[in-house]
């Protein structure tokens, strides 16, 4: 590796840049129109329809700033006549909490954490978890990062790198096998579960989008959820931007797309799903090899 490529890679890893991160996106059916009278009952949590008050929103964590509930906030994301269940699946960036946030995480009584990072990423910042939480590594990293970094001469090159990474979640044999393993484990594991990568945006975002797609959440909501990283992780993004400026001076703008999310990143993956499989359902069943029982278990957790 050239000294230039090594400098870029080190600077991005040390700054915690979102380069090595998790995903997002999914193709879902448009939500059908709901008669106003029924909609009002659903929103009110009518006991006659078996609904109850929504679970509390996921806590905001200062030291794990991209920690959030896959189901969203309030009543949870809408999926046809129901809302996605909160408190079941959480997404995050690297879990290295301060004392206050550790106490908060302990209070959630989580069962399992899935770490999607590579060995190098874990070596930079290993998770610190509450006692009794099961930790499982399912590393997912698309392509040769250093080779890709060496091709970046401007912001559009960085955008293409992120778009290509999302496409590989659809086309890559290893990547697809890892997402199958992750979703299968999540379907068969009880209790609250967290999945994360380094910045919680690309690998993590793709996983979240798959779950929301299985639940039947519409594509606009899935995209909006993906873009929330720019709000939740704004402090981390500012810190990473400062690190890029210190390392590369005026050239730091070439790498800015690596530390944020843009709709084109997720859309590249969604478009690849359509090109390769025709639909998200076929990507899940044929591309990932998930059987109907596993998808059914995930849907039951999300909506049951």
C-alpha cells in the first residue's frame, strides 16, 4: 500500500469515520388507504382492536449517539393497519458507553448484541456491554477499502464508493451470506437485540431497512429513517470532519461523503435489488436464502 493510501485509511479509522459502517434500504409496498374512522381508532390505541399504549422511545445516548429503535419513535413506524413494535430491535454505532449511558443500556435488559465490524475496526474500538448481554460477531465489510480509498480524487468518487458498497450488499456472495446469518439469528433469539457497525449507517442501515421492509413499512419512511443518521450522529460527524480537516487540509471535502449518509447511497442498493432480483421479497428469499419460517418469525417480532 502506498504511504498516501495508508495515511488516508489511518486518518479515517482513527477519527471513527463512517467509512466502515452499516447500511440501509428496502423496497416495500405502498401503504393502503385506511378509512378515517378506522385510522382514528388505530392512532388512539383502541382497546377494542387489541392495541395498547406504545412503548417508551429509545433513550438518546451521548456516547453512542446513533443508538435508536428500528421501529422509530412515538407509536412506531406505520405498516398497513399496525405500527412496528418498539423495544425489539435497536441499531447503533460502536457501543462504547460512558457510565451514565451504560446504566441506561443496562436498564433496557438487552439479550444480544451483533457486531458487524471487521477485526481491524473492533481492534480500534471494542464494545463495552452490560453484564449478561450475549455478544456475537458477524463481520460484514464490502471490498478492499484501501484500494477504494486510493481512487478518491473528489467528493463524487467518495459517493461512488458508498454507492458501490450498498450495491455489494445485494451482489456479494459473502455479504449476502452474512446478512442471512444475522437475520436468522435475530429471528430465533428472544429479548431486545442490537445490531451495529462503526458509525451505524451502512451495514447497520441496510439491516434496518431489510427489517422495515419485512414489516411492510413504505419506502419513503425507510429512506427517511436511513437519513436520520445525519441528525442523530451530528456530533460524531462534526468530530470526524474535524479529523479529516486536520489530516488533509483543504482536501478534506473529498472524503466528507464517507462520514455522512446521502439518499443516493441507499438508493443504489435498492436499485440493485430491482436489477438483480426484481423485488425485495425475492432478494430476501433467493438472494439471502431466508425461508418463509424465518421471515415469518421476523414479521411476528416486528408486528405481532
